[in-house]
C-alpha cells in the first residue's frame, strides 16, 4: 500500500515499510522529539528502535526525497499503536494524518476493526482530531512512566 500527499520543498511524501537500516533514524526521531522535553524527557532517554523491532512489527515511515519525516509501529495482537512520531520541523504538514490513514488501511487489511492508542498526554488532541474516542486512562507506572495517559480507541472500519 502506498499513500502519499504532496507537501512543499521535499517533494512527494509517501509511506513505505521501514527496513532495518532505518533504525538509527527512527531512534533519533524518538529521542529528539520536542514533545518529550522537560518532565517527559526520561521516557525517551536511552530509547532505541532496533532493527529487530522493525522486523517484528508493522513499522512504516513517511518519507520525502530527502529524509524520514515520521513513522508509526502497529502491533497486531492485541491491536495497538505502539509508537508514532513526526519530526518536529515536519509537524503541521499533514504527516501525522497521512500516517494514521495508512495505519487504518493496514489495520483493515489485517482484519481489525479498531486499534488501541495509549497516547502521550500532549498528543491526545491530535488523536481525537483524527477520529479516536477516549475510552479511559492508563495509570502511571513509575519508574517507567511517571504520568497517567489517555487511552483511546481508533476505529478503522473492519476488514475490507
């Protein structure tokens, strides 16, 4: 499946399956994310997206002619969005929405009707804006996660 959107100087943005050689760039997107500054920084400190993770999960990247702009990781059983990041300087260009649309198509193709999202608190508005519904709150789990997180359900429309 190839979803695309045209956006500015980098040319066409397309979504493709991540490959092992993308691991370092995906790790950099996670660890340099402005959304994880301040009190959220410990969550991504030392985080690594390894080649083995990319091989084991449905990881897809949004790319233009120059670089990786964002990515998501979909776990199929149980269905959950595990990771989703968009480069700070690429936010506001529709990359996140493109990734969510792609995720929904992949989930439908896998026979799913919904995907669980445990969101980073500042990202909840984004997920609500793309159609997710709040279903609850996941309690903090110190020392790994020091804050409660919104739990959402993203309907994907069931099998094709």
